[in-house]
C-alpha cells in the first residue's frame, strides 16, 4: 500500500494549474505529431530538451509524458481514418480500424481506440505503482535464447494477418525480412545489401516503409481506380458513438491487450510492436466473430490499441527502477533526467521520490487528458472521411512527404518513400497484403540478432532453446498455436467423413 | 516547417526571458552547429549544451543546430564538408566513434579533410561483471580468456564501436586472437545492461556513466578502467596496473569546415577555450558526469592523427578494416 501513498503524493506534485496546462500542451502537441507520419515522440522530445533548462523537472516530465501518450493516440487516429500508421506500433490498428472506417464505422473505431488506450494506460500506471519490482526481476530473467523463442511465437501470430492467400502472405513476409536485413549488421559491423550506398548503412526506417506501403501505395491504387464525377464519399453509418454491442465486444480485448502489453513493454527488448501482434492474434482466435477479421472487427482495434498503450506504460518500469531505457523515447527521457543532474538508477526511487511519483502521476493525468480532449473530437476527426477523395489523398501525399523529409531531411529517403510506394501500389493491384512486409521487417532482424546472441553466448550449442524453461515454454506455445487448429480441423473432417 | 519553427521560437523565447545577454562580449554573431547524428545522442547533447553555454556567457549572438544523422556520422560528414566549406562560423560535433565508423564503412571522406578545433570531453570505458560473478579482477578475466577465449562473453554496443575496440585491445594485449572473442553486440544502452543484470553474459564494456549507478547499488562490479591512471570518484583499478598495456578514451570534439582562414580558426579556438573555462560549462559537465578533457588547436590535431592510426590498428585486429 506504500506505493499508493506515494502515488497520492505524486498527484499533489502534478496537479497544479500550471502543470495541468503543461499536460494540455503536451497532449495536444503529441496528438499533432502522432498524426503526422514520421514525426515520433522521441524526436519531438529531443527537440524540446532545451526546455529542461528553463522549467521545473515535474513540469518538463508532465509535458513529455503528454507528448508520449498523445503521439500514440494520434498515430492510431491516422491509422484508422486514412490507413497511415504514424508509428510502427499502430500498424495492426490500421488493419481492422481502416476497414471499419471504410464501412462507415470510424466513430466507434476511434472511440474504442481512445477508451482502450485509457483503460490500458490506467492498468499500466497501476502496474508501475504496485508491480514494478516484481516485473523487473521477471523481465531480467529473459536471455537472448528466451527472446528468440518469443520471436518465434510472434512469427506464428503473423499468420493472423497474412490474409486469404497464404502464398501471397508469405511472399510479402519474405519481402519484409529482406528489407529488414539491409544495413550494417550489429554483430559483425559488416554492411549487407547496401550496394555501396552510405544512406543505406543504417537500414531503412520502418516508418518510411509503413508510410510508403500504406499511404503512398494506397493513394496510387485509389487514383488509378478513380472515375471523374463518380465521387464516392464514405457515409457515416449509425451512431458516432459505440453501441451496446461495441462495448460488449471491446472490454475483454482491452483487458487482454493490457495484460499482454504491460509485461512485454517492461522487458528490456520487448518493444511496442510485438504485443500488438500478439494481441491481434489472440483476439482473432478468441473472437466469436472470426469471420469479421480482415473486414473491420472492433476487437482487432480494441486489443492492439490497449496492448500498445500498456506497453508504453511498461517502458517506464525498467526506466524508473533500473535506469534502463528500453525505447527511443525512454532514452531521450533519460537524458532529460541527466540534464537536471539526476542519474536514474536503482536508487532513484529513494533519492528523488517527488520526481518519480510526479512523473507516474503525470502519466495518469496525460491519459485522462487525452480521453477528455479526444472523445469530443471523434466527431470532428471522422469528418475527414467526408473530404472528397482527390483532395483527401492529395493531402495524405503531402503529409507523407513532409513527414518523411522532416525525419532526416534526406532526399534519398524521399526517393525511397516513393519507390516503396510504387511497390505498395503493385502489391495492392495484385492483391498482396502489405502489413506482413512491415511485420517481417520488424520481427526478422530482431529474431536474427537474438538468435545470434544466444549462439555466441552458448558457443553454438542449440540446446539452450529447450533447456531454458522460459524458451521451452514459449516454443511449446508456438507449436501449440500451429498444431491446435490443425488437430481441430482434422477431427472435424474425420467426423464429417464418418457422418457420411 | 511549422513545427521546427515553433520549437525554435519557443526555445529562443525561453532563453531570452531567462538569461541576460551581453552583446558587447560576443565573439561570433551567428554560429552554425552541425550535428552528424540524430537528436538525443551524445554528439547532439554536446552541441545543445555548447549552444546553451555559449549564449548564456554572451559569447555568441544567435545560433542554429542542424542534425544529419546516420552511420556513425559518415552520412553527415560529407554534407558538412560540401555545404560549409570556407565558412568560419560553423562547427561540427563528432568523436572517436566517428573515426572508427569512417574506417569500417570505407567512407570516401575523413576527418583529415576538416579543421580540428578542440577536444572537449571524453569518457573512459570500464569493464564490469555481474555482482554474483566469481571474477574479482581483470587478471581473473584474462586467465579465463587465455584458457578458452570463446567462453568469455562480452556485452557492449555495436560491433566496431568503442566497446568492441576495448574488448579487442584487451584480447590483443593478453595475446589472445581478437577474432576469437565472443562479443555480443546490443543496440542501445538498456539491452546490454539488462543482459549483465540478468547474469546472461560474463562481462560488459561501456562508458563509466552507463554503469555508475548500478555499480553504486552493488549490482555490478567494476574490475578495470581504460584510463592511464586512476580517476577520482571511480573505484576501479586501471587496466595498466593489472598488467596489460591498454588505454582507450571515447572523446568528443568539435571541428570547423575545410579551407577556413587562419583568423577564423584562431577565433573558433579562442571561443571554445573561453567556453571551456566558463563556470556554466563546468557545471553542465558535472551534471552529466562528462570528463573535462580540453585539448585545442595543433595539439588536438596531432592527437587526432595519432588516435586515428591506433584505431585503425585495433579495427584491423578485429577483422573490421582492410
């Protein structure tokens, strides 16, 4: 209960009118940069670091927390409405969310994303307050071999987004794996698939691939199908608000998403993308309406959105308890701590309780603020869909271009964006799913690095994957996820044959 | 872009409100600072702290920071050389890692093409083991390394970076083939630390700043530091006093563009010498636990040349340079 007393104290630090104002500024700014593809919270906070020379630590961190959660929310808004994930963690949201929007149900999709983010964020903050020390101990037990097993499980879940044709889905996945290999290999320092291009040494930014495939590719595809005069505006069907059935189908995915997202977010190499894949897969398996997946299932928005926000909260566990930054945004926050002369580490909680609990309280305030600001705006956001297609898609291209150029100010990246856009167009034209490309690109290098780390540490002994309990359990789960549907199918067909 | 302008204006307004400006003492009206890395990293922080201090001390009027990140600075360097050539009011941040990246990436341009101004800060690397480890000193580690090089796993940053270099140098000095070292590269600071705290690897190498809190908390044990002699406030014996002739400094410095006039060069060296002497700079260094390692002008140029040759040697040993 000690944690809650401290949390209350944290609220007393964070809840001053001035700090609430900082929170509003942060959340608004965050939502705006989340909407722009390419501009992430890490970059924005980095550019705002000089502010730490001017204001109180609590105010700065409240601002940063607002930006962080605001960007997450902004990213899902564009994923749902215009199929352009502003963040790699909202790719899965685009899969179902955009289908919902195109079916005229953009309002409920945005609402379930907003409320799900709030619910999961809240669970995450409670998790930080109560579970932080336990979670950290558990997260540190993960060795590279265990991470590799987790990746195997994640790869299995990819099948949920492969679409109707397995061959096309696997082709797209392989393409993603290939793109993921480009750049200097971390373990040996050797360049792979860079063709002597300096600009390719750091690999291709996942955001550029997302924006290229989803925004540019989709826009080109729609442009080729556009017939003058026959402008179809997506009508908004039914209520803007979630109906009873939406609620009934959303609340479990919110909770499950949070349960997956928070612990994985707290793991030093967990990331925000993997829990969203896992959650999507889980919801597809558990849903009473699996046939709706791929056509706009609300569970497919609610679960991953909750997972994404819970993992964002989870990232603070290793940051505050061990001083371990596990995401780009956390790393920048760490340097913000340092500019106040504070070195986050195991003693942070005892030496700087005001700051730590103020920050945790401000995460909570940021969540509430987002809900308050965004729910009334859902009606406004969905109006975007009423913009006639030529203007809307021209606008998307402009934003995609500005966003991409804004990250690196590199003309090369712009060329890359449009090259990938054309690839996306061809894929779309011939009915290849595009999300497996991005998923392959994220999971592939991750799995490869963990595998090689595990092999270096064990000196090439493959048995580490079965002798370590965590790895063995995760691999067994993955095997189960593949075999179980096959067994069920086999039984059904046997029974059907017997009936004949 | 709107956002950028917005940031710059808020930043600038904040500064104007908070700090008195002493126009009379300005050395340079308008300073361009070029950072060959993305916002947030070490070189970027160096640039931003420099910018704050120079303005607070009234040594410059206005300034602009440009970030062009990627590939250990080798994307930004050619741009700096091309775009700022001959301009006496531009500075680029960089460091030891960039020297390594230029060699391993076979970059067409290198640091001999720009004008070295001053080395500002640096960090010595430390070797740590998990608290539960049997290894008590570098001697124990070296004994293990000699018995079976593959059995010692080292956690650190990307291959070819400063952490890897130190592992290679220690192996070389211990007469073990650096290529036989089991080096496990992690991206970013957090992951390598997690592997150490979770007891997944034998030892870890990184800057002292990364490890200091965990060493203070008793979770890690520092067994060696790559400094020439013991450093105040760091309870770790040097590598040298444990019998191996190895030292390594991960330095950060500033460079001016090629083909600037001698007056401009002298003015920039003066500017940074004044900055280094200021209390604001020293306070900022103390906040960030950066070591003050100021070395300016010709001395720095000579040091750069010497260090480049040495780094090339290490990377050749690791099989990363031709």
